[in-house]
C-alpha cells in the first residue's frame, strides 16, 4: 500500500504537469498500477491515453496477464491489431505467459509468418519454450529451444524447468552444465532452479561454490534453494550454517529450515526454530505448522503441540489441510485420539491424508471398529483410498485380532481397487496370520509374493515363531534374515529366545556368542519426559544426562520407599 500511495502521488504530479495523455508516461503508470495490484487504475490510465501505441497496449496486456485476467488480455490484443498495430516480441511474450494452448499455437504460427521460420526473437521464443513446457509438449519445446541461435540465461532456465516438470532431474542438471559450457553465466534464478533439481551432496556443494563464485549467496532465492537442497540431502549442519548467514531470512527461509529439521529427525530443533521465527516477528504458515506439529508428534511433546495448536487457532490455520492433518497425527501419537477426532471434525475439507491420519490413529489405539467406520465414511464421501489407507485398515485388524476382516480388506485392495500390495502390507498380513499360528498360509504367502521377501518380512515371521515357540520355521526365518542382513540385533535376540524356550541352551549360547563376535549390540530402549517445555531422554543405565547423579539418588530413595511399603504390606497380611 505504501508503494501504491507514492505511485499515486507521482501520477498526480504527471497530471498537473500536463503529461496525463503521454503514451510513454501512461505505459509506465499502467505497469506501476498493475504491479501494485490496482488493475482498475491501470485500465483507467490506458483509457485516458490519447493515442496508445504498441508499448501502451503491451503494458496493458502485461497488466491483465500479471493479474490473471487473460480474457481481458486477449480482448486488448484483438483491439490493438484492429487499430492496425502489430504486436512486437514483448507483446507476444506477455500473452504467451498466460494463454491457452490453441492461442499459443496460433501465436507460434504468427511468429513464423511475420518473422520467418528462423525467427530469432529470443524473448518470444523463450516464452514459447515455457509455453510448450507448461502444456506438456516437451518435444515442441525442445525443438524451439534447439532452433535458438542466441540463447540467454532465461532460455536455458526454461529448458531446465521443462525437464523438472517432467521429473527428469538429471536432464535438467545436464542442461545447466551445457549452459555453463557455452559460457553463459548463471543468474540467481538459474542457480535456484539447479539447486531445486539437485539430490546429490557432491553436486550440491559444487553449486554452492558456484553461487559463492558469482556472488549470488546474498540473494534470498539462492539462499532458500540452498536450505532446501541441504535439507533434502540430510546435511542439517550445513543448512544451519546457510541459515545463520542469511542477513534477513524470509518466511520461506524459516519454513524450509523447520521442515528440513523435522524431516531429518531433529524435532526439537524444528520446534526451537519456529519459536525463534515467531520472536523475529514472522507468522508461521500452514507448512510451518505442519512440520513443527509433526516434530511434536515424533518427540511425543503433547504440551508443546497443544501450544502450537492454540497458535494455529489464533491465526486461523487449524482448519487448513496441512495443519489439520498434522494435528490429527500429533494427537494420535500422543495418545489423545479424542482430540485427534475433534481436529478432524474442525477441518472444512478432508483429503486422503486426513482420512489416513485418522484411520492410522485408531489403528495405533487398537480401535478397529472406529478405524473401519472411518474407512466406510471415507468411501461414502467420495475420497478414494490409497495404499496407506489399506495399511492402516490392516494394522487395525491385526491389533484387534480381526483376521477374517483383515483377509477381506487385503483381497479388496487387490481385486477391487487394483493396488499391488507393498512389503509393508505383506508384513502386516504375515504378522496377522502368524499371531494366529497359521504358518502354512504364511509360507504360501511368502512364496507367492511378486518380489523377494525383505528383512521386515522374515523378522515379522520370526517374531511370530517366538510367540508360538515354532523352532523349525523360526530357524528358516532366521537363516533367510541372516542372508539379507547379518547386522540386525533383533534377529539374534529373537532366535536366541526361541532356542531358550525349547531348552536348546547350547544353540542359544551359540547365537549370543556369534552376536558378540560380530560386535552387534542390541540398542537400548529409550524413554523421555517433558519438563517445562524441555524433553529429557533416558536409556537403560544411562549416565549421559547432566543431572544423572541426583536422578539416580532420587531413584534409589524411591526404590527404598517402595521396598519399605512392600515390607509393611507383608507384615500386615501376615497379621491378618
């Protein structure tokens, strides 16, 4: 609004000076008003122009396209040509940024007709490359690009974006390499596009060096692209270094850093970053809330998650898709399935992830009936289930011992919804059947699987063998598991336990000795507690906490009190 106000003052000065009808000044005013979002004012300036020329019409067409009013832009183009004015390359470039496919092809024909098949208008032909790319015509876009004798950095970026739209990231990076080879220096946009396509740590660091070489690291778009690249490749320390060097991080910077930390398992850091972001005066968006609530779910920080829920309510983000789905997930993982359902009900729109989060939440809480009811409601509302949906349904059936229903949904997934079960689906079915001692069916299912069983399949079967003390199939599962991965501590522990159950102490000892010889150790379980918004994690016999001495001293006092209480209860019972 401040920029618009200054612009209006300049406009007033132009009117007073008698320049209101000047074509050049009018074109500048149209551009100013359109960039400030005041399209009616831009149109009013054009209407007051005495004899609008090609530049004036081009400014108006650009204004309409910039503000999403393509029909008005097309009308202005027709009016311009009816006035006997031929569009120039800038006019056509403006219209190509927003036009539908049919008109774009007509403009291509017009270019060939008026400028020849070898037209070298770099602006309009680059816009054509982008136009064909947006409309899925990769071959035509490539043909236009290859006919360009003079390619600027925008042309190369258009080709890179074409390949990125098609998911051909390596080809996009190859185009970037070709651009460098032809002596075209990358600008901030080219580097941002290349970083967005980069999934390799080595190449990502090279691009970072290139950004430093060309003095582009101060550009916020490049910095944000670097944050995203380091986040995707798991280099969170490098991400932190980039973030700390950004002089004025914007909303995208903070959101990218929060999301990267959350996705890489640094939930506490993601939470701290959102708090820091708030202290810097930024308002979190839907994606920031989604990431930080996921982090709260991962570290089981219910209090912190509820505080962020209150903030989302205050900012009106709680009913948005990403935040709503994250709230369902957070409350489910923190044991508050009722609150998860309330978060679901508040949402105005539910996508497949919303329903999946609710179904998985019920599955985690062992409430198969509510999970199946949610599945039924999901289908009734016209939302098509996906593979994750069926995994949640199978998990709920498994946790509740509903084997027949689980088998029915497994067949339904294949026969009616045409999904090919993934290893996770098979592992769930194997666990379900194995828990019921149906080992012959389990082995048949493993043999009929369309892919080679992975470690998860054999580990699941091995756990069922321990439950039912099935030594023979347990040996088979353990052998197959060792072939895939001989570094998995769980397979050794499970097999040792099965031998011990059958009194095969010598074999149990051999398994334990082999485990020791190969240097494999079972990771200790971890527990945590939240005190004053700080999460403290503990493992068995853990001495890493700075207050370990006082913690163990208090634990000893509690044990002594409990033992004394037990002794008093024994005396009381003996007296009775």
